[in-house]
């Protein structure tokens, strides 16, 4: 028998997180405390839908979450098929059960979970004005990141090109891998022209150049772009297997980016990977503004994939009121230190 307690919490960003959809100052999450009533073992999960982005960002989310948790606790298992439309809830439940079953934050036995190996990550440059972004780029380069991802689409395109030129003046493509994320900011009419201009800077890839849902436009861009395109928002709400197949077969992207909170939980993300690999499509894994609870779960799973290319796992460190976890960014890698003390969650979560 299990019990599932829901603990809502508002997190506060250390600095405003700018995207093409606006600026985040706070982040609403729901922690799940899963307890085995016979053994007393527990697991903690995190449900964190992104406002105006997640397919399960619904007005009655708290009620829906409560109903699903009550049913899951009574059944003793996760209804994966029934929860396909609710990826953030599915991810939170998966996280809680993985924690409980492992009886540890080391969900799987990997060199990462043993503290022997870090996961390479990109240095993320949030949107801001020119001076803010310039300063952030300088900080990431000085910190030793070998891969930098720049969010674009918030300031004048010519100014964004200047920022990329600044990086390339100091570091060649062999020194620093450059990725950009447009978050759907380009119009279909000028997307290819902008991609051609961006190609001057020897970019690794661009995420979501045009807004999601324009499959034929994206298909044409993926076929004609001078450098690779990665899908992100395009995957949101595509939860059924046949629909995933249809999307990949239609658009034929070079990469997909997997965010378990948005793209079907860990189970759904595994399905995306299988389908992508069958079609010769690459992928990497990214967190989606979760706290350290969600970030740890994503990183522990990501480590089982033995990633070689930089992943997007730095965003769990953005909050002033995060939960202490043995996660650290050292150089350009995320590390897990299993020897560090962790909170006693049943006690700790009652006090936050």
C-alpha cells in the first residue's frame, strides 16, 4: 500500500529567465511524497508543467493531479497509457517510484551516479538585452564551457548576430560548439534567410526555428537548412505512438530534444528515442526548469544513455530556494556526489 502527498511550492529565479514567450520570475511546482506504508520507504517526485507551453498546463491542474495521485496510490502502479496526455504528472510519478524503489537518489547504477564521471552540458545563455547577453557569454566562456547555447529571438536579429560573431572571434568551431534556440521566433517567410545568415558562424544546430504545428514548413526547412535543425516544442502534445511516427516521418529533423516533463515522462522519452534512432535522427536530453528533484531524475536517467555530446542539464540550478541535492556544475559537466548528505524528505517537505 502507498500514500501520495502533494506539496505545492513556488520557486524564485536567481535572475529573470527570458524566453521568446516572456520572462519567468517564479516557477510553480508540485512535489509528490510517495510512501510505502509497510516498509516506510519513500520517494519524492516533481510535477512542473510550464505555463502556456506544457500540454497539461490546465486550469484545474491541482484537482487533476490530486485525482491521479489518489488512483495511483490505490492501484500501486503508474497507468502509463492513461497518463500519456499528462507528461508532467507522469514524470513526477515516475520520479517518486524510482526514488522509492532505489531507496536512494542514485536511481540507476552508472559512473555518474557513483560520482566517477560527469555529464557534459551546454552553457545556457538566457535572453536579455545585448549587454546582459554579452556578459553572460563572457562568463560561460571563462568558466570553460565547450558548448554554448544562445537563446535568440528577443532582441534585434542583427544584434544577435553580433553576439555570435563575438564568440567566433575568440573561439573557433573546434574550440566551442555553438547552438542557438529560436523558440519558434522566426516567421516561415524569413526563416531560411536567417538560417543562411546564421550559418556563417558554424553552428552545431538550431532549435525550433518556427513555431510548432507547421509540419510542412518545418519539413522544408529541415531539408534545405545549411546546418541541422532540432525539434523541441514540436514534440509537445504529440503523445500517441502513431502520431510520433507521423511527425518524424513527415518532418525528418536532424535532431530531437527530449524534456521528460514535456515529452511524455521518462517512458515517453524512451519511446521518442527508439523511434528517432530507427530513422537515423539524433537526440539529446534537456531539463525544463525543474528544481533539483526533477533535475536529478533526468540526469540519473540521462546517464544510462551514456551521452557523449553535451546535454541541457544546467537549468535546475536557477532558483534561490532550491532543495539541496548532491548535484554540482564543475567546469562544463554536471556531477553527482553520492557521499553528500541529503535532506530527510518526509520531515523537510513538511516545513517548506
